[in-house]
C-alpha cells in the first residue's frame, strides 16, 4: 500500500502525535496517555486501567500532586537556568520551551492552576526575581551557588578575623604577664655631667687628738702610741653603730618580704578564670550572628588558658570556640554546687549558701581546701560559677 499523502488528515495527526503537540485537555497525567480527541479521551476514562489509577490517586492525592508539582518545578527551572541563565526573560517563553517535550508534566496536574500563579510563587520563595510588566510576567533565575559561595566566603572571613582577634588578645595577655613577672630594673650608674661654669669649693676639717700628758712626762713614742689608742677608741663605737644599722635594715627587708608573700597568698588572683566542667553564659553578640547570644553551656575544654570550647545545652552536637571575654559565670540557686574561679580558694568546690543581690556577691560553704566546712562570705559573682562535674 502506498504511503498516506502529506496533507491528509491521518498524516497530519501522525506528525502532531510525534511532536507531542496535541491538546492538553485530552492528556491523562496518571496514565501518561495522550488522546487525540474528546471521543478517545472519553473512552480512556471508562477503561479499566484508568479506573485503577484513579483509585490509587484517591488514596493519596496529596502525595501525587506534590510529586507532579516537584517534577514540573524542576523541569521549568532547568530550562530557565540552562537556556537563559540569570538574564530576565518572559515567563511564557520559558513555558513554551518546556512543553515542547512530549513527556513533560502538565500544569493541570500540579498545585498551580495558572502560569501567573506559578510565577508569583517562584517570587515568594526567592527562587527567581519576578517582575510584572505590561507585556506580562518576566522572571530571572537566581543562582543559588553564587549566593552560597558568597555566604561561605563571608563566614570564612568572619572566622579569620575572629581567630586573628583571639591571637592578638593572647599576645597582649602574654606581654602583660611578662611585664608583671619581670622584676624592676636596678639603679644604674650614670655618667656625671659637669657644668663648666660651675665653681666647686672644697673644705677639709681635721680633728686632732690631744691626749692628756702624764705629769711624770713621756716620750715621743708614747705620744704616738697614745694617739693611736685614742683613735681606736673613737672609731670602735662608730663601727658598732654601722653593724647594728645593717642588721636592722636586713630584718626590715625580711619582714617586708614576708608581708608581701602573705598578701600575694591571700589575694592569689589570675587574669584567666576558665575551668573545665563549669557552666557559662555566652554574651558574644557577633558569634554566629547572635544565634547563641545569652545561651548557656558547659566548658568541655580550655585552650591557652583564655579560650574555652563550649557545648551549648540546646545544641549538644555543637562545639563553639569562644574567648573568655565573650562568656559570663552562672550563679545557681542556693544549695547548688559551685567552683571558685579566682582568689585564695581558686579551684576548690563548695555549696552556695546565700546570694547577696544588692552587693553582687555570694556566700559559699567550702567542700575542699584548707578551710573545708567553713563559710566564705562576699565572694564576687565573677569569681564563682556553677559546677557540673
């Protein structure tokens, strides 16, 4: 048999079918079947296979609509991204490009009734930049990868600045500690600067010893001997006075040194107060854009004495590296266990006995240390924190 003519209805129908350009209203999305006319679509709806698919759809209609909507969105955005990039284009032009595929998901099977509704939804979700003009809706694809790269670059820069700031603080603390530990420089001999116009006068006074001469007379040798003896008698008390003065000054130095050591022992304060196992409050507003501001956590590790690894109570899988300036101590209720962070009882545990809110201090009954069992009063808030163990 000969081939059908090019302009015969059958040939035209075959070409339309091959292109997938038949009427959308005669397409069954559940069965993925395209009918040529109303009669064929009616027959398809009465078929057993279609009835079975509709029963499945009735059981979980939301699931099928969601799947079709996701497929339609993915296909539409793929064409917009690959064909047009980030430049502005008509939404209908992208849609016409999309429906050229005979196996595309039809819009009447999605949660969007019209193309305008779909475009408006893209704008609300931030997937595309949407603008309505006289000619219709225009859209432009927003490249999420570029945005994500910019966000990650900003986070890396913020992390680098934070680490640099921590390093600067660490160096500053070390310099301060070195200055405190370095003894004061001893007095050095300086060169004498003479004034050429200054007249210097020198006056020497001598004391002669005039020992009493016995009435019986004496020889010259006796005179010198007596003078020498009298000189020794005069110089001897002076030497005794010098030695007593040296002994007195040495005792004063020892006494002052002991008093200094006693004061240092009583104060015993340090610049760093971080300990593992204590509870702290995060007060750094810039950390993670304030996500953890005023959140409480546990110090699980201390680095370089001034930096803590904190695990927030609300996010147990998260560990944050925070400088001690971005942390505060936590005061529990009376009866709670605490750890002394500074002062004479530093590092010893106790029980919170009383809170003085007016003077911002507490009283602690010590459980450890040389004064175990005694109550220490007027301990500042910043010198004690809740102990988690």
